[in-house]
C-alpha cells in the first residue's frame, strides 16, 4: 500500500504560495467553529523516522490558532504513567471538546516497535490492533474526530533523508542511534506498519498516507487532510438534530441472579464482631503486602440506594492505612469531565502501584442510571459493556486486582432503611427525593443490573453479588472476598 | 510549648460514647453546608511518629461523608513531582471548593526533617517557614480554610508507643527503621517542630496541639478542632456580603518605562531574515542542550492586544522541536480551575525537566485585566505581587529559567493593526469587541503594567520590555533575549 505514495508527488513553490493563505483561512475558520462545537479533535502524526513529523507539526501550529491546540510528545513514559495501564498516558492527554490534540507518538508506536523487534508475536499484535480499533471507535462515538496521517518515505529516500539531516549541523541532533537501529529493520517496519494501517483504517478513523519526500507536498497534505476531516465533521455536527432519548425500562426475568438471592441470612453481632476483627487484621497484613509488592487494587461498589455501600466501604477501609487508599464517589461530572469520554472521570483516579481506589458507584452508571433515566442513547449504553470489559481487561493485564460488588437488598428492607434515615439526625442527609423516585423504578434497575452482571463479570474482574438485607452478613462477605482475592493474588500471608 | 499537652488528658469510654453521635451529626451537617459553599478545607495532620495520625484520620473519615473528602499521603515524590518545585505536589492536590483535603505529610515535613538532620541551616529553615506562612495566608484569602493539628507524645510516651506497636503483630508494620532513626533525634525534632509551630501559628491558620497519649482524647480533639474551625468559617461565609468591587483605573506617570520606549526603530526585512535564521539555529541548538541537561524554561508574554505576542511566539517556537514545548493561552477558567486559588490553573501546566512552557498571557492577568475590570478586589491584586514573586522564586530556585516579555506598541500602531485585522480574512477572528473596549482603557493598562514591571521584575525572573511597533524588531529582540538567557544558563554552545 505504500507504493502509491512513493511516486514523486511534488508541490511547486508557486502552488504552495497560492494554497497557503486559503488553507490558513479555512483552518482558522474551522477552528473557530470547533471552539464551541461538541467535538474534540485528535490528530495522530505518524510515519517513518526522517519523514519530518515534527517539522510538519511545527508548520501546522504556525498556521493555526495555538490557543486551541495541544501537542503531546509521547516520549518515555513517566513513573506515574508506568504505574498505570499503557493507554493511561493517552487517556489523560485527550483534549476536551472545542480543542485539538496533536500526538507525536501514539498508541500505535509501541505495538509496532514491539512487533518489529519480535517482543510480541503476531497474535498479540493483532490483539493490540483490534483494541485500538475499538478504542478509536469509542472516541468517535464520544464526540472525538480522530485524524490519522502516516508519513511515508521509500527505503532509499529515508536513508537519504537521515544522511542529509546528519550532515546539517543544525539538524543532525534529530538523527539518533535509535533512528539507525530502526532503519536496519526498515523492511520489518514497513511490513508491520502496513499491517497496522490496513487493520485500523476504519470508517470512523481512516488513515491518510502521505508521501513525505517533497516537503511542500507533505505539509500541504497534512493541513488539507485535517481541514477536510474537520469541515466534514463540523458540517455533520451542525446538521445533527438532538435525538430524543427514551429512557429504557427493562423488565427483570422472573428468575434471575438477584431475585433468587437468599436475603434471609442473619449474622449475630457477636459472630460479626469476631469475624470483623479477624478479617480486619488479615486485610491489614495483606494490604501492606500489596504495597510492598507494588500491586494495585480497584474495588467497585454498586447497588440500590441504602444497600449499605458506604458502611461496607468504611469497615473495609478501616483495615487499611488511610495513606494507601482513596474513595471516589460519583458526583455530577465537572465541565472538564463532561468535555471528554465518559470513562475519563474514572481513568483520572486509577491507583498508582501499591495503592487502592474504591469507587462508590462507578463507570457502571452508564448501563444503570444513564440507561434507565435516558441520560444517554441506547447505542451508548449498549456499546458500554464491551468498552468497560476492555477497560477492565487493561487494568487486570497491567496487574491491577479488580473486584466489583453488587450489594443487594429487598425492596422491603430498603423501605425500612429509608424510614430509619428519616428519623436519625445524622443520616437524614443521605436520603433525597431522588432516592424515592429511584425506588419506583426498582424493577428496571434490577433488570439492568442483571444484564450488567451477566455481560461484565469476567474471570479477572468478577462481580460479587452480596446479600445485603443483613448488614453484618454483607460486610463480612465484602471483607472476606477482598481478603481471599488479595491472598490468591499475593500468595500466602 | 509541648509541655501543656503532655499532661494526662483522658477521655473516658462513656464520655466518648456520649460525644461521638453529637460530633458526627454536627460534622455531617457542616460538611453538607460546605458542599455548596465557596470554601475548601485543607487539614494538615502532623505530629510525632507513633502518635496515631493515620488512625485518627481513619476514624475521622468513618465519621464523615467520604464523598467530600480526599486523603493525600505525601510519601516519596514521583518523578513528575520531582521535576517541578517541591510545593508542586501540594499545589496539585489542593481540594476544590466544597471539599476537604486531608494531608498526611505536608509542606512542613521536609523543612523540619532537613533541619533536624542538619541538611539546612537555621536561616534556610526560617526562610522555609516564612514562605509557608505566606502560602497559607494566600490559601486563606483564596477561600481555603486551613486546619492544622499537631499530635504530640512525650519522649517516653513515644518510645512506649513505638515498642507497643512493634510488639503487636497486626501493628508492627507501622514501625519502620526510619521511625527509630527519627526517634534518635527526638530532641532535635522537638526543638525544630516547636520552632515551626511557633513561627507558623497565625490567625489565618492556627495550630492545634493535641496530646496523643490517650487515643479517645486524641481522636475527639481532632474531630472537634475540625468541627469548630469549619463551623466558624461557614458562619463567616454565610454572614459575608458580596462586596461591590470598584474597577481600578490607575493613571500612568507622565514619564515611565513604557511611554519612554523608543518605538521608532525599524528593522529592514533583509536584516530581519538574516538574524532570524541565525537566532533560530542558535536557539535550536540551545534548546536541545536544555533538554539534555534536564532544565526547564518558562516564557511569559504579555502586552496590549495586537502587540504581536502570537507572531513572536510562533517565530520563537519554530526554532524548537514541537515535542518539547506547550503553549498555554489564557482562556476562561474551567470550573475545576475556578474552584481553586488563581495560580492553580498555571501551576498545572508547569513544564517537566527538559521542556518549555510558553504562557500567552499568564498569572499577571491578576494585576492587569482583573485589577482594571474589577474582577477581583483591591486586596487581591495588591497581594498578588508578593505571591507571584514567591511563585516565580520557587521556579527559579528549582532551576527553571524564567523570562517575561512585555511587548509594547503605541496606541496609533494598535489602531492600524486593528483595522488591518478587520480587512484580512484570516485575521478577523482575532479582533473582538473587547479589544476595542480595552483600547479605551489604554492609560489604565499602561499604568498597571508599569507597576507590575516595577514590582515583579527580579534578577532571576526579569521583565523584558520589547518595543513592538515594528514586528521585525520585536521578534528579533525576543529571540535574542531567549538565546542569551539560554546561553548564560547552559554555558557556551
């Protein structure tokens, strides 16, 4: 596929001079419209070494309003980045709506290099590429325009360019030993880049191949590619009518994992206290091991209002050094969060190695409250299952321990607790009008939860359904699950 | 001062039981009010090793609504933190309005430890403490309640506690070699902690000393201290009337650094092109050295509208690899930014080592547009000079190179450029109604700029006033200043 752009495509000085002001004006116009549009732009500037990626980006920046553009150079990851899944550094750099993020070095870089140097086999490479496709589709559906350009040079032209750069005292720094080490593998680079481009050129995020031998041609094509994509997408945004979203009210199956739960179990206080003490001690020791062995832990708590999530979380965390954990409770997203994909506000709190993040409600809101209240379209919550599974797989692949708890009460017990909250002064704040409204949608929530558990309980990131009508039983179940999980992962105490 | 709390202060089990529900209710109530108040809370939990800081925090968390609290354990800094001034890790962890941040380990930790182990002398220690006082005053004035508790144990009690913890299999992990290493220096710790507490106990951010021998006493006092401070401050917030702010319209001195500037200098295009090429090459080489030597560079650009900041920045940056720099252009703050001190939105973009951040307008907006438009009170912009000087001193102390450019045009030249913008299609977007309104306040801006330059031009972070009626002259002046600064700092090319 690269042959087509190895032909000498040239832009004359005159042609460039005629085109430049037109493109600049149009780019600035598009950027101005973008600034207030519900759209962000990610540009991946990729290609062979020596093709002049940084040079093209420099020019592009000088043509645009730099106030709306962020350039992200993805050199060596920092330790904060290394302590999270490899995609985290890209997640956190995603531009908000209204802005453009230019990535020099992207989520393609490592898979291709790893494949070229034989660090991963073809199956792993294909897996990486499939995930990239899914990720870019998610970006597109979350309102990000993904523009991907690949700058190509023929083998001969690349060598010529590298030698030419080396000979120029002002440019020679651009050529490093690594470039030559890469050049030695030029055929493999070509082969696997081609594979990557073929696999990941999708309707949502197509690749544009650019012959980079002629600088003017290269620069003009990069600018034009961005401009055309941006204009097309802005027109689509303009034409889009806000779709009326119908809240989804699924009905639970008569027999399901939640309504078949035995909620009658009771644990006497004495036995609870004894077990709590034992488990607290055990988790304390295991959490220290977690820290020493630089592993991380993510716990997700979901369930009906007043199911006792907060109480269970507090009992659990009392076993752990306060300096090791953070609790993220889902509140209304900030504007910085609303301007990015829905997972972003959870990504930003992923624990470092040796740390614990507890999510008191989580990304599962997408397939629970957002589905039922109609806060997102059907397509959005339907694709979320796969997106969430992929996200959690990245966590567990990275070595993060993930456990997800669904605390289940009966409607009768919920009612009892609501009434109790009404009369206990320091619990009143916990009860809102919304809680009463949610209660009326009990069946829909039950059905949505069942579907969620079915679709997102995986071996590495399982759901644990906890009978929670009895607080003692529920808390001990949570603590013993965490203790077992830590022990399994970290070995004997 | 520690003797007072070495007396056996005890809280009986019964008393604790009576107090607990009252305090919990009151804390939750205060927290609920806080959630929507223009106020954030920082709690520093400090004191001797073995005093049970983490334990007290655990209890406090279990009493409160964890959704509004963030615990920050300041262990070893990460590399991203090490690449910025030491305070950066605290800056970035500051809670937004409506929330509480608990710091275990604080900006006191390193100064005290460094002093105890003789790594810094008394003068440096006092300098650190003076800066802390200024920082906490700034926090207070920016709407943060700073609650500081110091948990104390007598020398004997501390040893006893450490031995007791060591003997308990569930607790022994809490005692590390470092604790004993610290214990050896217990007298010095006491002496310098006392000095720190004495110096930094201010009206805005007083210290509460807590005897930590009796756990119930300790826990109750921590909770009560927070509660009282929070209630008092919330009452003050409730009672505060929004002050009417009068925009400040200072008059320029007849003879000042800006109106005495020779704006008539012109540089012919030919000479400009020649010098631009030369300087671009030189800066390119020097910027690479900056990266290799892991130094960072901050450039600030201010000046009247249409003074040519953008053009100068672009020419400058065309000399630097696009992967090394970012341009931060001041836009309307996001809600996450508005919820924190005014410097926070600049702090978050401080460059890593080897990188460059260019601020196209900056924190100086506080003493320019905010002063003149009445966006902040007189007190606020007046204290900003010292706050900014302190901030920049932290940058330069850290080894960051700082240069600040004021690009100055004449009113006539500005008018000419405004009109040009009106007629050039791809420049029209640059001209807004506000630009015309600002133009009418020319004198006030000139006076404010003069005062700013006078008060914040320091040896390490100087202002460079650039005559900018001629773009060629201005750009060459900017580039040559940067080249000189880099050369001075990095040595010969």
